[in-house]
C-alpha cells in the first residue's frame, strides 16, 4: 500500500487470523418450489451460511506503509472454517478446536445442497415426497432427513476402490451390496448413520435416542397381527447382522428366529398359513373313501389347531364343477360336517382355476398359501392351470404345493402337476397313509411359538 498523505488510514488487508471472522445466514425460512420428474411441492429454505474475513482493524499512521503486528480484525473468537459436506453450513466452534478434546465439528444444519439421491431403483420415497434417482436433495434438511428415513437407513458415498476385494470393510462401513444409480459404474460404499457423521467429522445432529434406533436392523415381523405401522415389531439385532439360526446364538431365550435369520420378540406364531384344500368328490370317491378323506381332513384341522389358531382354511370340493365349501375362514372355527359329497366326473383344470381365484383373493403380507390338491384318479388336464398358479405365487408369496393321490391308482397326472407347481407328490394307498400324508404336510409348516427354530 502506498501512503503519501499526512492522515491516518484504515489498513486495507484482510484479517490473517485463522478461521472466519464472521458467519452470517443468507436466508431464513424462505419457501422454494421443487419440480421433479415424480413430484412438485413447496419446501422451506432454513438458512444458508456464509463465512467472511473482515478487514484488519489496525490504522496506518501518516506517511507509513505498514503497521506494527499482524493483520487482525476486531473479532475476539474466530470460527472454524470447516463446512458440512451435506448442507455446506459452517462449524460453529472456535477455530482449531479439532486439536482439543471436543474435536468433532458442530453446525446448525440446513438444506442438503451438496447431495443428490442415490438408490438401486428409479423411484425414491422420503415421507410424502417422491423423487427420481439422481435428483437433488436440496428440499431435505440433514437431521430431519435422517429421522424420516428412520431405523437402519444408510448413507451412500463413493468408495475410491474399484472392487470389493480392494475395499476393506470397517466399523459401520462396507462396500456396496447392490448397484446404485445414477453412475452405476462408480463403486460406492454403504455407511451407517453413526459411521457417516463420524467419518465427515461432525457431531451427530440427531437426538441420541433416534441415533441409537438408526443403527438397528430395519427388518420387521410381517405377521398380519401387526396391523398398523405403530404395531410393527422389529428385529432386535443391529443392522447388517449375520443371519441367526438359533436363539442361543444371540443369548436369547424368548422370541423366534425367522427363516431369513432375524430375531423377533413376538409372542405369536412365527408362521401363519392359508391352506387351500382341493378335494376330489367324483363318483369313485363315494362311500367309505369319502368318509376316510373327511376323517383325514379332520385330523389335519385338529393338528393345526394345536399349533396355531390363526391359520386360515379354504376348501374346494370338485368334480366337473367346483364348489367352495369354505373360504379363508379361521381354522379354529371350521366344522368338517360342512363337507358334502357331490359325485360326478373329474376336471382338474376347473378345480385349479377356482383354487387360483381363492389364492388371489387373499394375498396378505405374512400369510403363506399352501395348496393341497387331492384326487383318487386320472384326468387329462390341469397342467396349464397349475403352472399359472406357480408362476403367480411361488416366488412372490412362497406358495407351497402338494398333490395327493389316494387309493393306489395311476397318478402320473398328479405327479406332473407337482412338477408344474414346483411342489411335491404324496402317494397314499389307504386310509392310514392318507391320514399320515396330511400329518406330514402339516409338519412341514411349523408355527413355533416363543422358541427358536
């Protein structure tokens, strides 16, 4: 600076002290409009912070180019210059605090200006808001977003490694377990809520009770007995836990272990089933054979009652026509005396078409359909209908299929139907084997209460 006059002047240099001299909020509670590919809505811009360096407070004496000492402003405590990589707001702690015991940065978090949505699907739901993958997350606010995403949510960051073999999982961080869009060719890591905030060096902005919940497994019991979101019962383990086989593996004595290895504290049956029985009432079943069949069904019903009183039962009696004797009734309320013999020919296709309709009308989360198709004879059709049933319900609803032959006839068609249904054929020569067959089927579908399986 050239200074040739005989007056004092303010030093024109910026303050050289570490950190920001002043932090100001540019916006406060302004409404903006988000227009995405799936949704349009108004959102609040809480604030956007800006850090500033003030001018030196020293004055230059007449005819002097420099002053004694460093360039410094009038601010006594300068603020840390680290910004949150999510919302770009500034740490509000004194400069150089990271070298002290309280080393984590802290900030008044705001809108997530530096983030965009990453997912393994095109569509994303955050509360009531709908997004398309790749859209900016500016409408969301750091801590509120985490609370909305809730239990077991993850933060996705770029990995820096090209493969899982090169990447070493650490506490709360693992290499991607799926492909994330956009930019699917860029390797990514999955992080727990706690690990993310620890990694970026900022204090967790959420309440402690929420943060503890975020680290727990998000799997929940799918039983229909938990009818609302408020009734949900979650796995008691932490997120990313290894599949459990026995309660003893996690030092528990109550609850149950699901087939996919989660531990739930529920006191209701672990499995709820909808049994669909298709019973052959053609002319060859008249008399003792029909009575033996009804007796076997009664044994089956009574055995199920001892295991679970929440199973559902549907029974279809078929010849060349199909009649529904009972549909989706509580198994404990069913009376076998309602089963009436018809007589006539046999049409597997008609019977399986009606069974398809029954299954389709009662698809509920947590209820597994089990189709038991029984006959004592041969019919030339049904394979198309059985294959349709398998395609619709086997993978999506864990459908189990059994074809049951009674009386020692040729059961090539029933065997074929079992193959088409991805199921099992059981041959029952006489009444005793018929009883045993129903008992065997029941045993394959446990409803264990309060113990591991």
